């Protein structure tokens, strides 16, 4: 989701820890780890049964930048996201083919069509099953990387290479197999930056487990994004009109330069 989908700096200290016991049923293969991870969330069938999803909560982008947000997702591949910051609403919409951004902090406040990496990102966000569900059909490749730690918790690492060539690493709790961390490269417009997200406070929603806290950073920078989810609704009714191109702003953008004064007509002298 975000915002992905959206994004702070943690130094992961790699330390050795004892091998997993047989009671923890350590995955023998990458495929085994994916199955355990999907089962931990509630099972692949239940994940696929969700036809629509609404997420509400608060987002913090720094000490003075925070506010409420909500995200709506609907099959097949639709996203509607709103974030309220400093009294202004940032809007991102994707209808399954085209995407638009409304940024009230930009000079042009009209809906801007998405392209390039931004369009690719929101298209990936629209797949709320995630890249591991039906990963072979999506052209994604997986590889088991072994063991690690995340905030002192034993974890099992999985490398995923998307069909587009992006490489990501997932860290699953070695006992529960719920996702603890994700890291990779985030591409936006013409920029690339390292991103990592920590997932915590899992809760059950209609038989599926979701993290209700997501803390994201870009190592090496001061960029942070902290999501606190308040409510997740599954299979709620969402009008398709929510995913249409946004309306133009009520007031047109001011001209880039003042209009030139009209030329004086000599006949009127």
C-alpha cells in the first residue's frame, strides 16, 4: 500500500543465533517459506477471497507533517488513496490502466497523469494479494537466503526478483512466519533510493492477519514514513467512481506569468 507503496533509518545489526529447532519447522526451500508465510496470514484461499479493502489511519512524515489517510483497493487492480497534510489533500488514483496524482503543494494543482516508475509503482500497489501469491504466474522468482535477525527476533530471509527485474528481500519471523521487514530499491520518477519497512502489531481481521504499524525509512537519509493503521475493512462496498480520473480543481491555476497589458489603440488617443 502505499503506499507502497510509501517510506526511515534503522541500522540492522547482523548477529548469529542458534539454528531453528525442529519444533519451529524451518523451511527447507523458498517455496516452503512462501507457503508458510501465506498460511501465517490466513491462507492463500482466504487472501484471494478479498474483493475490496479499505484501510484508514494516520501517517507521519516528520515532527510537523502528519495527518489522516485512507486507501481503497478493489479488484481488478484499482487504488484510491487520500492523505491530509497541513489541511491539504494529496490524492493518488489508479483505475487499472491509468493513474493520476493531485498534489496541492505543486504549482499545477490539476490532476496529473502518472507515467514511468510512478505508474509502475501504483500498478504494483493495486495487487493487494502481494507479489508472493501466484508468484510464478506473475513472473516473479524467489530464493531462500537463510537466517538473520530483525530487532532481536530470529528471521528467515527470502529474495524476490520481480518480472521487471526489481530485487527485494523479505524477513519473516522464524516462529510465526509473519513478515517483519522488507527492503529494496524504490524507484520514483527518475530517482532511486534504498527503502526498508518494519511491520508490527499484527491483528486478525476476518481471519486474515495484517500489520497495524508500518515504519519506513531510506537508509542514509532523514526520510521517514510511519503508518499507524486504525481500521481495515474487507469486502466493503466501494463505488467504481472512486477510481475515476479526479475532477479539476474548483479554481483554475493562476497563470505562470502576469498577462501583458493590452496594447493601446492609436485611434482612441
